[in-house]
C-alpha cells in the first residue's frame, strides 16, 4: 500500500514538474522573441 502511494506521489510530482518546465520554456522563448524584435526595429537599414 505504501509503495503504491509513493509511486503515485512520484508520478504526480514528475508530471507537475514537466508542466512547470514547459511553461518556463515558453516564457524564455517569448523573451527571446521580444529581444530579437527589438534588435530588428533599431537596424539602420
């Protein structure tokens, strides 16, 4: 019984971590796009 509870808790933790890491990746990508767009807007040509 304890083993099943531990497995369920571990699985839930891993799934939550994957969603969090995915969200961070999207935020970092959006920040990179913002920097890139800002650089494009100040090009002299």
